[in-house]
């Protein structure tokens, strides 16, 4: 999408989050070779569709997946953590009560 090309893909995993069906590309059911062939043929035969979806894909990448947006999300999370009164302190020097797995230790005298 970043190269302004439409995407034809199966609707699996996080693909549907990245590709807006019929906007930035065409999504087909998983393991449906016929639907995949139809979608590919549709893109190959329609230059204006390819151009429109490619342009929309590039804009979507910039809006939702660009470095600037990612940096703002990370900064926002850091600001949220800094603002907490008692941020969680976890690590080998301060494990959760009951051990690293959250369970009470088992053994003699416990």
C-alpha cells in the first residue's frame, strides 16, 4: 500500500485491520482460490480501480501506520505512565506478590 498499489489478500489475521476492503484493496475469504482469482482479475482489468485503491492505500498507511503516528502513540503511553500516582514497578528486583507467576509459593511452612 505504501507504494500506492492496491492489495488483494485473504481475510486472515490482522490483514483486515490494515486493508480496507473495496477501499484500499480487495479481501477474499481464506482458502478460496476462486475468489482470489476473481479479485486479481478485477484489479488487472480495471485501471481506474487500481489507481483509486492504490492512492487510498497510500493515504491509509500515512494516516494509520506512519512513523509520526507511532511516535505519538508511544509518547502518549509514556505520558500516561508518568502521570500515574503509583506506576507498577515490576522486574526481577520487584516481582509481583506471590512470585513472578502471581501464585503463592508452595513449600514447607507456607
